[in-house]
C-alpha cells in the first residue's frame, strides 16, 4: 500500500477514487505512565513515555487506515493526514485519514 500526503502519486495515475478511508485510535495514559512521565519532566527534555504512547496511537490509526483502504479495494492512499484531540482527561484520539484510490504506473 502506497501512502502519500500529496494529492497525487508521482509516476502513477489515479484510475479510480474509492472515497474516504480512516483509522481511529483512542488511547489513555496509565497512572504508572503518568508517574514515570512526571519524573522525566523534572529533568526536562524529551518525555519518552509520552513519545512512545503518541507513536503507538499514530501507528495503530495508520494500520487501521490502510486496512480499511485495502478492504475498499485501494492500492494507495493520497492526501493522508493525522488529527489528534483530547476527548477526556488523559484520553486522546488519533485519526488517520486520506483518500483511498486505485493507481497504475504511468506508461512512458
């Protein structure tokens, strides 16, 4: 599955637009994670516990996005984006979305 943030895929032509595909992940921080992050905040710098949590949520939403696009019959996703919102205290949703398409290589 080819996934790009652009509206086209260089070297390919879009032969069919299948529509919006999306993947949603909702994650919460554990008490243990919050304590560990608080300790990391005291020394400053990257808070690796939260970085790992954010990356896991993004990866899960990306995997769900590509799975939905495959189910739709797509072999690529264009205009892919992420959106994230806090929906409750310590609960974050990460949405990955894009346009599911069928592409073919350009014939020169």
